[in-house]
C-alpha cells in the first residue's frame, strides 16, 4: 500500500512539474541494453519515464522533411523534459532516495546515434507505449508526437504494465519514410537490434547529410514518420473535437 501511495505521489509530482505522461519501468527488463557508462544502471531498480506532448500542428506543417519551427519545438521540448527530470530528482532525493536524470537528447556518438541510455526503451518498458515500426514509441494518447526523458531511482515504486503492440498491418510510416529506411516489421516488445526494423545507415545519412544541413534546422531530425502515424493523427482529431466542443459552450 505504501509503495502504491509513493508511486502515485511521484507521478502526481511529475505531472504538476509539466509532464503529460509518466510511467515506471522495471530496470531488470533493460539490463541487456547498451549504456554509457556500462554500469549506469547499477544500484537502481526503477526507471521513471516522463513524456511531454509536442504540438500537433507542428507536424501538420511538415512536407518531406523538418522545418525550422519543428527544430525549435524539438529543442524546447528537450529542455523542458530535462527541467522536469531535475525537479523530480530533487523531490526523490528530498525523500531520502537516489535519483539520476538522463538527458533527453544528448547524443554521445554521432555515428551510431547512441546516448547514455535509450529513453525510448525505458518508455516502452514503462508501459507508456509500444515500439512502432519506425523504432519510435507510439502512445495511445498522442501516438509518437511526444518526447521522453528518464530518471533512474532506487525509490520503491510500482512498475507499469507493458502495452500490446497495435501497429498491426499499418505500413504508413514505411511508405512515407523519405529515406526508405523502415522495413515494415513488427515486434511484441522490442527489436533485437535497430537493424531488424530500420536500415539505420539510410536513416542516419538522410538526417545528417541532408536534413541537418537545412538552414535553421541544424538537428538530425525528420518528423515524417511521426506525422503520418494514425495514432498521432487520431489524437490531433480528438484535440480539435474537444476544442470545438468547448467553443460551443
């Protein structure tokens, strides 16, 4: 009971700090992941995954690649996530436990696009969504129109249940990929490697050699697979319907 109450308090705090979604992962599910440093997860039992939704209209403006507006939203979302993670760490430590924030978008290896720990893997294990064919996490609430950050902790928490993959036969992200890199392969939990789902070199070359060179973009981002995902488009329609309903009142 105490652990349930603690978990609710942590999630409520994260929401009040600006997170749109919060989930708790059992790090035992992720011990095989590559991390930097190799012992990054040592001493921690839980990974708290925090998410913020990106404005849907930013994606509706994309046409074949990223825009300067999307690039700036991307940067600001990561900054916000890092601030939320710092606040949560302070809260956890004030309650006598250890907490370590993992930056939302700090690339340590630009050739392999690896960081300290995959925020997507933690979000997947925390039940916030499932790993889609594009390797992105697809959430029921917002599709992939979302960014994640992770806090590692030894605070006793209740882990969330994994979600069933619901991509099924949809292949819109694969068809729309500007690099033709998505292989249209499903997974129950996570892929054995990125190459199982994605021709990573094709994707990375498109991002670094073309999109990153665009004026005022300067980030290895794309956004097209995010735009076309039906789960993200459905969330946008729901938001529009709610806004219209509110206006009627």
